[in-house]
C-alpha cells in the first residue's frame, strides 16, 4: 500500500473515531497536518467510498473473508442417467510430527 493510501486510511479512521463526517476536505487537512504528500484524488476516493459504506462494518469484518462455495460438477454420461448416492468426502487426519526434545537426542543445550 502506498503512503498516500495509508495516510488517507488513517485520516478516515481518525475522523470516524471522532464522529466527524468523513469528507475529502477533512481527509486532506489531516494528511497535510501529518506532512504526508498524497495524490489529489485519494482523499476524494476515500470520502466517496465511505459515504456508501458503514465504517463499523469494514472494521469489524476485516479478517472475515467470504470463501467460495464448493461446486459439484457432474460428468456427462452417454447411457441412461442413474442417480448415484452422494459420497461424503473423507478427510484424512494428518498426524503432526511430535516435537523432538533434547532428551530424545541424548544431549541438551548446556552439556
């Protein structure tokens, strides 16, 4: 992320935290006060985005990425169609290797 984007992000969060309406002018003012040079279009882009989006939802859903749904594709058959029973995918449990300790090797760090 470029410094301009990051500065506008922080300025937007500061304005939201202080319950001040997020506008391009206010973002620009905060960025200038921080002595960060940004391209002139960044503050207006952030302001337009945050007019349409709830900032609280953005903050609380940062780590929740929506995964795609599993897609089942049926292979075409040339004969009569017979419904096959669905088989559940069996996940194999992987055994984690046990941590080796110094006792297992016959020496320790301080021998």
